[in-house]
């Protein structure tokens, strides 16, 4: 669950999820179920369509894992940003390498999402899962292959989180960007 309470100043800086959960291949999709209506005022997810086909950007700055990409990467694509809004019950699907972030909730209504990630059966974690679940590795469809598939990519490994929440952006900054990753 990911909630932005009314009037919260939580801004999520632009990032890709894949550096937080690197695997042997990137056949991964994150599903965001809107528990509340998501409006332009309550901090909707913002995405850059097609950015998942580009590089996996560094989330490190001056030797510190900040959980965010350089501002220049987003500024160069600012005219392509799409804000994802919808009624409660809507679902947003996004690739784990899609560049995304979200603005603060400036409304008097909460913005709550239920987030789950699905990945290919033959994808294996390359770093510890920072939010383990009893459903990790639960096969939803198909059969276990007993194989691992690797695709070519390069990236810096993430820092290992200090807790079970998404506070890398806060820990890696001056504290002004605290919040969950959506």
C-alpha cells in the first residue's frame, strides 16, 4: 500500500523501479490499483512514455544512493510527461524501467494505491528484496522452467535499504524528498 495523505508535502522524485529490484531480466510489470480517485491535485503518478526502452539511469549522486535520476534527464523530456489519473478501481500498468515520479498531494483527499509487481518466472533477483512478501516467487501462470534467463544491461547496484519502506530518496538527500516510490 502506498498512501499520500491530504495536504502531505511528499514528492517522489523521478526514478526507475528496476534499480531497486534488479533481476536477471527485465520482464517485469508493476500494477497500481487505485484505491482512491487519483486526481491532478492529489499527487498522481507522472510517467515519461517510452522511457522504459532507454537506459537504466544511475540513481547514485556523489557516491550516495539517492533513489532518483539526475534532474537533467527529466528536464530534457518534460514535454512528454503524462499524469496518470483515474477513478478508484482503475489500474495503471508500468514497466519496471519506466521513468516516473509524483508531485505532493495538495488536495483534501487521500491518494492510496495498492502496488504489486509481476515478473517472468525465469527472472531471479540480483540483490535482496527490500519488501519481501510471502507471495514472492508465487507462480501465477505457466509452469516452473527450472531455468534462469539473462538479458544484457548495465547498471549500478542499489544501496541496501535500512528498513522495509521506500525512504532511499530521503536517506540520500537532505530529507526534503521523503516518501514512497510512486
